[in-house]
């Protein structure tokens, strides 16, 4: 089987696991009696990303081949995610959870083992490509784009799939138990994790770097990846990665409840956008798929600074368009535009950043460095950003009749202003090396 296809399938499953619940979980949490904890559920992903990707990166650098560790993490993550599904099924459709604390614990354990897999999947792909004499800048983005396709597929699946007394099927009808509003989204995610666990053990080996017998205590723990902070360029890169990371989970956590809240307004109750939030927001991932393919050109033509600036200012438009739109024509077009610019906002930072980090560090710390990048973005940045966003949303909006309603426009404009300030600051202080990215000396 073609090597690129095998790595593409790995990425497809990796992000399909996430796409099953990431953008629609907020709607179920509101029904399950955890609506005021939405920001915490997304912050949990950030909290575990502060240490788990780095720890797993150390293990992948020194003890277990990254593709195998990727599979083992998915086995554990899938098991706990299926536990969330089971608790939901015990409560029943449209009912509050009986044991909310246990649900939160199972979810936390699941994402604790899932979040490191994003960096591990990158490490495995980069290593396998290099061992087969391929160019990561050229060959990785088309492989990574299948991850976005996987995310989209499961988003569409949980938006359209339903289950009721007559069985399982697909519909856009409102009277069925659609997966996007129920615990069934966790079943889809957990099942796919188990499938990926098995698939990872069919991938080519990623040989570990031979360890020097005379290594320091810091090196033995894999913490020498932090030496990248000694370089001004890398220190600023990681700092702004954390600041930009504050934007990452805001729309994942609140775009669904925001769009669905219009169902509580008579004039918008029957609109497509209000009733199919997950399907509408999947335009973001479609845009992401196209933008990934542009990364090799933009990185080589403009360099990491311009690419990251494009990402930062795309976040300004991402939030701003949500602030001025509504589900009816022509307002819904602003929602569509918000989803389109998301591709630039997410990819030109996350994917390009992963490639940049891979090229800026030596082979013995590559997995650790990817874990560090993950820690700064999806860890520190996403945690602070999600909790802050939750406070802002809770200050302007409240749950009424199953919908999170209030002054959403002010919320989105606050988020847009933050991204604008970070973007301007980054443009002023970040000065990358003059060499083209593919010629940087390690």
C-alpha cells in the first residue's frame, strides 16, 4: 500500500475521532445539565495539553516508537470516551446526567490521552517521510489534509445521524434524536479511537535515536527541548503560539451554542443555520482542507512570520463576522465568511507551526519539541483563552429554555479585539532568521 496513503488514513482517523464531538459537545452539555461548564470542558483539553504531550513526547523520543505510542494512547482515550457514552445512555435522551462528576472524570481521562496524539501523529508522519527520503514541507500538507477530511466526515455524520424508537438512520428532521445533541457523539469518537489503535500497529517503524550513555538528568527526562527558548526567535515563536492558542477553542466551544440559540428566536427558529449548527460550521473544516494545500507555497514564498500574521488577522475576521451575522439572508453570509477564513486562521498557524518546529530542532528532541509546541498552544494558550471566553460569555449570556441567549455580538467583538492586538504586537516584535525555512541550520 502506498506510504502516503497509509499516513493519510492515519490522519483521517486521528481527526475523525476529534470531529465527532469537538464542535457539537456544547449543545449536549446544555441538555445534560452542564451548560455552565462548557468552557471548563474545553479548558480541560488545554490543561492536560500543558503536560501530557510533553510527557508522551519524551516517551516517544526515548522508549516507545511514536506510531505505537499513538495507538496505545488512542486505546485508552477510546475506552474512557465510551464510558462517557455509557453514562449518557443511562440517563436517556434529553435528560440530565445522574452522575455529572463521573462524566467529567471520564471525559478528562479521555482527552488526557487524546491530546498528545496530535503531536505524536505529526512526529510519526515526519519521521516516516524522512526515513523514506521525502520532503516534509512538500509531502506532509497533502497527508495532513486528510485529517481535516476525517474531521468533516464525522461532523456531517453526527449532524445528520439520528436514533429513535424505530432505530438508526439519517435525517435533517428536528423531531429525531440527532447525534449532535446527544451522547451518541461520544460513542462515535470512542469507536473510532479503538479502530485507530489497531491501525497504528500496521504502520512502518519509527526507529528511536540511539541514546548516549553519558547524558544529563535533564536530557534523560527529555526536557532539553526547552533549550529552544534560548534562541530569541524560538522563544518569541512559542510565546506568541500561546497567545494565538487562546483563540483556538473559542469557536469550537461556543459556535454551536451560539448558532443553536437562534432557535429560541421566533424569526430565526426555522432557519437552516439555527437547526444545523454542526453542518454549517463544517464549512470551516472544508476551508481548512483547501488552506492546508497552500501552506508549502506560502511558507517558502513568505516565511513563518507572514504566514502567522495571516493566521492572526484571520482570527479577527473569524470572530468579527460571527458578531455581525444572523441565520437569515443576508446575515447568514457573514457566518459562511467566518467559516471560510477559519481555514487560514487555523492552518496557517497549527500546521505551519508544526513544520517550523520540526525544522528548527535536532532529531533527538523532535517529538519533545512537538509536545512543547502543543503545550504552548493547546495547553497554556487554549486553557487561558477558553476560561476567559467562558467568563465573557457567561457575563453576557444565560441559559434559557435550553438555549444560551444574550448579547453575543459583544462577546465576538471582544474576542476579535484581542486577536487584533496580538497580531499587531507580533508584527512589531517577531523577527525570524533571514534564511528560507528549508535552509535553517539546526
